[in-house]
């Protein structure tokens, strides 16, 4: 299905479909391909990682690493540390660029690492500045350049408005002021259980304790079909490293294959959990072009949705949701399903 052009800014209409395909492939937790490691002394423009392993500016011999998922319950840190390495390479933004309404924070960068800012899109460009992990309040412009497997965006790094380029996978939008907004008649006890489930994404032992006798259904899309996997608590606890096919990507039809541990890591890193704007309690917030049959598959279930509405980069089409489905078992709520949702191509 093609993306309606009227839903996005004109300058991105030609880019939206391929960019969203890549974005949704990542969101669906596919691990079919691995990006090669690279070093700052011999950068490659198509390697997706763009951090340096030292808290100092990158130098010959330092490595660029894949990001690890950030904590699911925290957004921007209290600091906003930007170190300009070469002031002569700081550029002024193009007058045609518009700054996004959202502020962004650095996500997925190790505590002893920094995010590299480049003079242009691509790791082969000169190092301009570094940004510390957790830095927030970052201004980002509405320009995207794709180099190899990575989308590059322009971030403000100087008080006079000077900018540089960073890999967008290391940025997340900050939750709006006053969020999360909770819709529905929320039960705090249930929300506390959801917090335990979110923590369980990083600890299968803790997750296994929340699963009942019917097992845990893990769905990369909001439609539950015959091919959707349901794992027993024993499978969650004892075969989390086994590679499984969770579904198939819309558009390409490629299998979504990974271990449960890898799947949960990717789920924990979704914008819906790292920068939640809305929580729906027995109310659906996100909705795209895929049938939502959760009420039919899990009648009477309690469903809590964590939702982020998306960014201006893609006209909001990069919205994400993560839904936690609970059912009553012997008077207690157990986690019955983890369901992702997003726009599908």
C-alpha cells in the first residue's frame, strides 16, 4: 500500500515510502542483516552506527558501535553537553530548513561514549562536535539525507544556531510537556503491572513471572493471525536465545527473524516506550491501515497502550505504539500478549 502524499510535507513525498519501509523493518525487530563495524580512522558512509567509544573527540583507532537499547522509563537526561571539536566546520542552517516542533534527546549511546556530529551526512565526513549521552533539548531540522543504511539529520550544536549532521537512530523525541496523557479509566494497579512488564523486556526471568497458563503472544503487528507466535512461560525462560520468525514485513514479505532477547531489546527501544506521549487504558490510540482484532482474540482483556504520535520528519507517519494485553487468571492479571503497532506499507 502506498503512503498518501498529502499526509507529509511536499519535500519528503518522494522519500517517505522507502524511508518508512526501512524504519518499519527496524521497528519490527528484524535481524536478517548485520551492519559491519567501522572505525573513525577508516569510516564508511553506509555503516549505521555513529558513536565513538571514548568520551573524548574521536581519533584514529577508536571504534564506532551499534547502540544498546536505552532504559524504557527515562527520556532526556539533565545535561546537554555539546563539545565543538572544530568550530570552523560548524555551518549555518539553510534558510529553507524548518526546525522541528519537538525537542530531541540522545538515545542509545553508552554512558562512557559520545554521539559524533559530522560536517555532512555520512561517517566519511569530518568530525565537528560530540554530544554526551542523555543530552536533551536538542533542536533538529526537517532535512533528511540517506547514506547507505542510515538516515542523517541536522542538529543545532552552537548558541548562534550553527548545526551539524548526526545519525537519526541516536535521537528520540522528548515527551511533550505534561505527558503522558492517560486516556480511559486507568487503574493504578494495572499501570504498576505494566511497569513490571516494561522492566521485564530487559529480564526474561522477570517477564516469565508475569505469564499465565495460556502463554505469551508476541505480535509485531496489531493483527493476530494463525502465524502469530505464542510462547509458554518455559519457552520464554529457557529458550530466549532461540531464533524465531515472528511474522513477515509488510511490503517486502521478508521474515522478521530474531531471538526473543533481541526482539525484546528492540521493543524496549521503540519511541512509544522511550518517549511516551499518551497512555491508553482500554482505549486504542494508534491506528493505521491494518485490522486491529485484539478485542476479538482476547475478549474481556485489559489492554494498556503506550503511544508516541510520531515526528515532523515523516508527517507523523512514524508513530509507534506498544500494547500490553492482560487477562484474568484465578483472580490475578497475567500478561497475555505484547503487541507492536505502527504505520505499515
